[in-house]
C-alpha cells in the first residue's frame, strides 16, 4: 500500500529498471513525482535511510509530497533529473521552507563551462559590471548608471583590471538552450556534471543586466556539510 495515497502498489523487480514500487492503477499521489533513475539512487544512498523519501502532507492544499532527502536540520534536498517548469519550481520552493536543489547537469543541452573568473564579489570589482557574453569582459558601473549605449568594454588585460586574480573557484559559462526555471529559482542550485565536483549556480545583481556564474564546490565538502 502506498504511504502517500493508500492505493495498492506492486513490486517492480525487473532486469532493466531500478527496483521500485508502482501503483496498480493510475492515481493522484505525488504530483511532483518523476521516475527514479540510477542518478537519483546514487545520490540518495549518500544520506542515511531515515532521511530518504520523507513524506509531508499540506492540510490547506490537501496535497501529499515526498521529499527526496529531508535531514534532521530541516533541510530538504530535491534531486531533479528532468526539466521542470517555473510554476512547479515555485510550488516546491514555497512548500519546503528550507530547500536546495541538486540538478543533473549532464542532461542540459548547450551547457558549457568557459573559463575561471575573479570572485564576482571581490570589492576591487565594485565599480565594474560583468558583460553578459561568452567573452570575459566588463564595463564601468558609471557607464551602466548613465545608460551609456556604447560603454568602453574592458578585458582583464586592461590596466584597471589586470592585477585582479582569477583563481579556480568561480567560472563563467554559456547555455544556449537554458532552462529558464533554473535561472529564476530562489533556492540554491547545485549542478552535478559527474566527477568529484558540483557547480553552484550563482547570480551577481547588476544595473546593466544580472550576471549568472558558477562556483566550484567539492562534492565531498557538500556531502559533509549537508548529510546530517
């Protein structure tokens, strides 16, 4: 019997898909459900069993939802393998008071990490704004304030910027087929591209146009921080 809706379920233990329970007939159980993949399973197994598939019921909306991960600290981690529309994203962010996303970035089309950049929050860059382009460049903030249609575009070889270190923590990226929902999310998003690192999607608020960038996070550091 499904713990969420009380409907009858049967075991699915074939040789192709991950073993799971399935409803005998279609029903309205979990409106945010997506079929579980190996990627989902591997992430869930990082966390203690009691933190996985934690159920919640909203009395006002009369909706049942099951969090992928919900820890003792009250943190919910949603694992998202498939595209999501903005309305559903907002619904989840409103439903869970303390939420972070882990997204399978290997499913993104046209997504490319470009190059390391200086820390966008470095005080030395407070008088400049990043240009929203694949080429790493900046304009002066006073040009943005004046809405100058032809501001001088500065590269990091320019004398005003050349001494600002780039480091290896922050990166620019391009996304030709960007999922608009992720760019408009309010809760933290960590993109999983495989390997030993995650990329946190961050945003620098600017006058000319907001600048999206990535912060490199060791996967082990992420797990150590959130697994309890």
